[in-house]
């Protein structure tokens, strides 16, 4: 290992990661075209085998994840669905039965059978069941009791607690509101004052912190398994960054779901998130931290949300980072005069619950129209080009995060795990579909790095579930 005596630890780590990544890129570009094509191939069969085996059996080293078992279900099932694959009927039934045993008699889902209900594992369990789809999975969710649980988690300040006497943060707000929206039980009581709490967490940088006064961060991670010492996860990540919860995605998605996104300073939020794409092509979670494959979704998903918001105040410029055109063979990624992109993205009143009514827009220096959406909203035409370098991110995912034998990882030198597999693939889907004009149009060949066979299923970016599974759940819960 090279020595950098005059540099800080952060600077040394950054240089070492850049060297590892750029060595991979150099080796790739020195290869003949046939070898390059293989390197850029998404190893679907190997990924599905790795994921399916994980759903069937995990070794004793995974006992540290005993309180996160619905998350393991979600990461694995969602990853398989992204590749348009399905579980065999017996494994699907076993999964539904297991999640049913995680459901508390008084509402919500715990981390395992008999464990106390937790908002984050409730989110993971509901997303798993929505992804499995079908009457058995969807009917297994006790929505009445789950609503009672969410009301109990509601704090007088407007935010949510993760569990009884638990912590209050933006992560809890997002997971609670997301679950309520998916299940068509979102109402005024759940929404009340949530926006005030989220707004208090937007920082001077433009990103959103977990709680007032903390540092802006990119997404959500319920647990610290990325840094735990187990056989499978010990190398997943050892940086302190993984002990932070990533929140900007959560805050933005929550504000969209409750129809208050116009209250955020979207200009500074965009400015913050575009600068999180590093020279490696991947994203970092917060300022001066290392690239990590999971942020392919937690930051890339922010762009998918921003793309569907439309400003009502004339034309504005979109702040872009230096190096917006970096990366191999990327379509030109330019700033658009439309500050936040395509058609509005929010839940309509039927999706939000029978008692939920859309409020009047809040005053803001740049109000944003958030049009009602249902499952057809993502079919509306996109009006702007992506605000990040999509092909550069795909290059990082396929060359630096993918393990040919199956599974994806944080960065070179780390080990594969189900968490990073889920969010790397989710980010890859966001990239591939970011240039699509509407949902019914197949993505452009030029928007997909490598073979067109790499194409993944589109997701609903508010929930990170495959779009057709969301549509099925939307229709199911709208009838009931």
C-alpha cells in the first residue's frame, strides 16, 4: 500500500479507492471488444442463484441480522423481481407465511417472529409482500391494525418513532408514510405536521439530515449490518459512513407523498445531490465520503423523483456539478431550463386514503406543482434529460460493484451482500429508464451500457418496488 504521509485519512482513503477503480477501468479499456462485452454483461443467472440461495438458507454468521429478517426478504425478493424472475411457489408461500409470523397482533411487523413491531421492518415486510403480489400476499397484511400501529408511532411534533419509545427521525417518517400510502390508509391524522419536521431537517448544504441540526445524507439504512463482523458482511463496508442513516431520499419522497414538496428548497437540494456523483462514476452519501454502490439508488432515486416535479415559476437553470460529462460514452447530460423535470409525482386522494384531502399549496419562493398521480403517472412524458451521468454510474455498477459469481458490493475490495445487491440493481434500473419518454416506451439503446439484455424492470421511485407490482397493489388496495 502506498504511503501518503502529508494527507488526512479521508484523503488517503479517497486516493486508494480512485486507484482501485481507475485500475479496473484501465484494464477494461485495454481489453479487446469481445472481452469488454463480457465485462459489461449483467450476470443475471449468477445473481438470481446467489439471491435465491440466500432466501432459502443463511449460515450461523447471519445471526447478527436476526432483527432484520424482513429486510433480507425485501432485498432478495426485490432484486429478483428487478431481473423479471419469480420465486418458485413453495418458496413464495414459505416467505408469506414467515412474514405473517413477523406481524404483531397489535399491528406492524417485527424483525422476526415474536419481536416488537418496528416501522422500518414494517416497510420491508410490506414492500416484500407487494413485490410477491397475489391475493395471498396482499391479504396477509392487516391494514386496520397496521394503521393503529402507525398512529401509535406518531409523535406530537408531527414526526414518527421507529418503535415504542424509539428514536424519531426522517427515516421513520418516510417508512411510515410510504407504507400508509402503498396500503391506501394515508389520512390527515398521519400526515399532520410531518412536513414541518422534514423541513426542519433540510441543511444549509441543501440535503436533508436525519434530525434537526445533523448532517445532510443521501438515503436510508435501518441497520448497521454493512459494518458488522460476520462472514458474509465483514468486508461489506468498514467506513464510519455506514453507521450513518441516509436521509435525503427519505425526506424528499415523504414530502412528495404528503403533497408538500414545494416547501423544500429544491434548488439547493439539486445542487447538493448533483455534486455527490464522484470521479469514479458512482455516488457518495455525503460530503467528503467514499463512493458506495448502494447510493446508486439512494442518490440516483432522488433524480428519479426530481425528474417528475415541475416548477410553476417560469424557466430556471439547474445547478450542475463540474464534470457532468465525465464517464465513458455517456449521452450528453446538460442542464435544462426546467428546474425539476417531468410531470408531478404524488399520490391522488384515493391512494392517500378515503379521509385524506389535498391541502392548499404552501407559500414558497419557488412553489412546485405536484400533480396527483396514480399508477399511470409514470407514463407521462419526461421533459428533461437526466441530471446525472447515467452511463458513468452504470459503468461503476457493472465493472466495480458486480461480482461475476453473483451479487453486488459497495466498492472494489469489499464483499458482496444482499443489501448492496438490492440497491445497486435499483440504481441500475433508474439509470436505464432515466432517458425514457414514458413508461410504455422501451429505453433507448444508447441509455443502456452493455447489451440490451442488461435491461432491468422499471421501479416506482417513491417506494422502490417494481412498477407492475406497485400497480397490482394499487388496484388491490383501492378496491378494499
